[in-house]
């Protein structure tokens, strides 16, 4: 059953991302977008680290997943602790740091997509490219407009979460299908 390990992480992350995207779109006044994204980045960062430790070595993607996970945990923690950090750092510094971390995480998704594509084929990589591209745009908007939450950030963050969630659910389905096929064929490991 080793080959089935891992698809549920994508299922969890995808479901969480879609729920978060819907909440971001419908509940704007109740919580700050930074807190929503912080919760998402923290959760995804922890699951990336878990995946890197459990399955990353056998797929050759442990390094990418571990770095993305660490950056996600750092960005999520900074976003969630922003009110406390504001005592020691200006909001501008916090916003700029978050913007840079989001851009780096997006770039890791894009570069990880190239790695996935070269190892397993492009059908496994397009989701990583798209998520990374939208994440880089989101980080750039944070860097350009660090002082004011412009309405487009809500929309982009909502869309990013929903797209990311759908892509992760599709990856979970593909991984599970591949793992079942591999198990029936007697192959030990699947592409992720």
C-alpha cells in the first residue's frame, strides 16, 4: 500500500483550498485576507514538509517540497502573527516580507513543475505552473500595494485558492488512480 500513500494529502489540501477560497469570496468583512492566506500557507507548508519526509525521496522532489513547505510555514506564521509582529516591525516590513515569500513559493511551484515535467511528463506539471504563476502575481500585488488592501487582492486570492483547490483535487484523483493501476500491475511506486 506504499503507492497509495500521499494522494490523501492532495485531497486534504484541495478541499481546504476550495473552502478557503469560498470563504474569502463571501466573508470579506469578518476576517482579514492576510489571516485567511496565513492559515492556508501554514497548512500547505506543513503538508509539504510531511510529504517531503514521507514520499519526496522516492520521487526525487523532496528538496523542492521541503523548501516550499518551510517557506509556507514561515509565511503562514508571519501572516497569522502579524498583529503581534506589528509591535516590533512596521506593517510595511511585514507586508514586503510576505510578498517576497509568496513570490519565492510561487517560483518554487514553477521550477518544481519543470522538475516534475522532466521526470514524469507534462501532464503532471501544468497545475504546478498555474498555481505558481498566480502565486507570483499575488505576491507582486502585495509588494506593489503593501499599505492598502485593494479589492482585486480579495478576488485574486479567492480565485487562486479555488483554482489551487481544483488542481489539487485533480492531482489527488490522478494519484489515486495511478496508485490503484500500479498496484494492479504490481508496480511499487507512482509518480508522486
